[in-house]
C-alpha cells in the first residue's frame, strides 16, 4: 500500500485555506484489500466506503437501512443488511464475507449515534440500553467476528469511531452516548494490546462537528453557524475529512500506531474565547 503524493501549491496560489474538503491531495492504493464498514449507508460510513473503493479496495457496506445501504453501495461495493446490535445479524454478515472473500484486512466500526438529547435525570432506562447497544456493544460484536479473519491479513486494521463526547462533558449530547464512546476508546486500547502480537493495529477516531445530512436536517442554518463559531477553526468538518483519517490509520504507513484515539475536532476540546 502506497501513501500517495501530495500536490504542493504555492502559498500565494492557495484558495482553499481553512475550508473543508481540502485534505484530499493524499491518495492511497488499497488494491487487493478487503474492507468492511459498518453504518455505511450514510454520513461518515458512506464517505469512508467510497474512499476505500476509490483507492481500489473490495468494500462490504453493512447497514440496517436496506434502501440507504443499497444506494450507498451502488458502484462502490457489496451491501449486506446487518443490525450491528444483533449477534445473529453480525454472525450472518461475517459468514457471507468469509464465503465471498475468505479474508478481511480492515474493519471500520462506524455505526452509532443517538436519538434525543437527554439529561441523566430524564433518561429512560430502555433508551440507555439502546444507545449503549448501538455504540459500544456493536463494536464488540463485529470485532469479535472480524479478528479471526484479520489474523490472516498481512496488515490487519481495526478503526473505531469514538467521539469528543467521550472526552469533554457537554449537555448537548446523550449520557449513554458519551459513556458508550468512552467505552469504545477503552476497548480500542484493550484490543490493541491483545492483538499486537498478531500484527493487527486497533485505533479510534474521535471526531466532532461533522456536517452530515443528519446535522443539516436537525439543525437550522443559524444553529449550525453558532456551532461553527464555537470551534477554534471556525467551521464544521465534512465526512470526507474524517474518512481520510480512517484511510490513514488503515494504511501500512500507520503500522506503528496502535491503541490510540486521534482527536479530530478543529480544536473544539480547548477552552477558548469566541468573541
């Protein structure tokens, strides 16, 4: 796998300073590699699947939403229906991957999210379990099935999606989501230690303020502008930027990085003045 060449542009000629999407000058070669991305129907998962496919990988796109998954997979890879909170669904999906390719090089545990912003006091127990299942238990279920396949790879990689919510307390989130993502960060370290002897690296990305279609639908322009103002770099990041970090951590060039959580948040974790 070859880390691509950057196209350097003289400073005086740059027109994209500070704008989202300007990190795409790095290219990767993933030909002959097999990649599985969970939650690949939309958002970061979809962008990641597309990026791996464009780099030449064979990509399996797992999602519980058949329509979104099939649309995302068109021209990109193979869609497999999978509710990652169901051990039976996960087993069935990995049996199909094994039957199709007999191997796996990269697992991206992207599926996650929450439905309603809550406080601990007004959080129903059922919702607690539901969010934990999706954001933490699912990572365990898919990773458990992937490990035997990853051991056969010459450069097995697991990249988990964590969150700034696991690192910084904020009311504008969900208590079980923050707790689950903190668990993902911890599980990342545990798995990295367990699998190091097999040459498998395990890392996490902790993004924040990613401008997905979901964010556009639930926050109006004024709310998005206020969020952007709270970020030192002054903007949202796009899904392709997060995908570029995932591709890097899955590359051979990142082979000496393991057990790490990479914060990709525009400096949002820092205390700073906004006026």
